[in-house]
């Protein structure tokens, strides 16, 4: 086999592997979107009022983009500080500042703080659950002005996968009876995140 043919074979393998990964990721996000839509149709779990639930036909999402699935550097705080996050009501929400993440997206370095609910942290089912609220430059235009959320799990090492395609809206976007945490200033991204859920029409 010639050297030229070897390079061609390697290139084909790389392209095939990349395509397979993108297809797998797209299916993962479609399943996430389907599950989220199903939740909003559930009469026992949906934040939608009964009248709106009956006419609900699904959320609006950006096109799935694997570029927004990022491997970020994760740093856990040695002594997580407790704090009270502002919410969309007069209530304050208790959280612990669990750690921080750093990543490069669209050529810019970004940093976000990850939180953990002290109550969920005591639950066997949700003790590994982390909470990432964030704002970006799509807020108030394509997306909800008050920011979006991502649910994460505690990583085993110093790397964590952040998939903005899995971002979702706070319940208060659909029902003012809910009190939702507002992303703090330290979680304001300086770029557009054109992935995940959009604002309802």
C-alpha cells in the first residue's frame, strides 16, 4: 500500500468516526428534547396551566450543534461557600458554590460557577446533581431574558462535559406562580450560545 493511500484511508476513518459521533450526539439531544416536551404535557409535573398544556405542541430549539458540547476544566472548591441566589420572586434560594469551569468557545475564554442545592445534596437520588444557571448574548432576543439552566453530574476528575444543547428554561417562563433562581452576574457569558432551548413564542 502506498503512503498516499495510507493517508487517504486514515482520513476516511477519521471522517467516518467524526460523523458517527455527531449522529450519536444528535440522537442524544433529540431524546433530551423529546423528554422535555413530554414533561410539559404531563398534568402532574408540567408548569403549564391546564389551558396552555392542552395546546402545547413542543418547545422551540436551536439547531443541534456539536460545537456547543464542550469539555471544560473543572475545579472543585475545597470549602464550598453557601449563598442565597436571587429568584424571580422575593424568595432567596439556598445553594452552595460547588466549583468552577473554564473553557474556550468561539475563540474566547469563559468561566462559570457551578452550584449545588444543599437539600438535593442530602438526597441519595440527587446527591450528584449540579446546577449551572447562565446568561449569554442571546438573552432577550432568541432566548428568555432571565437566562437558562443546565443540569450536570459531579465529575470524577478535573474535566466535565458541558452540553449547551441541553439548556432549558426556568419554569417561571411559563407560569409566574413559580419562583426560579436568577443566574448571578458571575455567570454572564460574553458570547452568544446558539444552542439549546429558545424563548417560547
